[in-house]
C-alpha cells in the first residue's frame, strides 16, 4: 500500500471516529415542555341549611357616663339612664347633674358640693327622673 493511501485511510478513520464520538457525547434535544392544563377549582361544599336558633336579645350594659352630661368631679359614679342623673358610688342617695348635687332625706335638697351646705327644694327643683322617684 502506498503511503498516501495509508494517510488517507488514517484521515478517514480519524474523521469517522471524531464524528461518531461527537454523536455519542451530544445529548438529544428534549421536546419543548407541554403547557400545564388550567387549574380546576372545586367549590367548597355548602353545609345544609339549618334553622336559626332564636336567641334572646343581648341586654346592653348600662353606660358609665352620659352622652349629654359630664360626670361629677367629686369621685366615682355611674350614669342612671332611668333617673337621668349620675349616682355617686361613695355616697348612697346622692345624685349629680349639671354642676348640682341632689339628695333625698325625707325631702329633696340640692348643693354645689357633695358635702353641702344643702338647700331644701321640692320635686320641681330636681331632674324629672328624681322627681318621679320621690314625688
């Protein structure tokens, strides 16, 4: 065999080897990803209808203060809606509204201080709710 044929054979063999080697190392292209199907939402089960249980209406707590009248500056008290006055917590039978204290002691009297001096008055000189309590 001639030298040129051997060189050509080697070149051909080398080319064939490189071509086959490249095919074995290269990964085949993967197919494009398929789009995901849309998400199907399932509504939550609806509980069967039940009859509402009748309940007692809530009794609102009595307010501690009035929306119209300021509380007495003399100490703890609470607003009595029915009487329309503040009731002094520390002095039973003493009431307050609009800078005036009222007291029932076998008759009505009023003062500008919870400790007096007390001035006698009749039921027309006290707030209407108090006047109805002891006419």
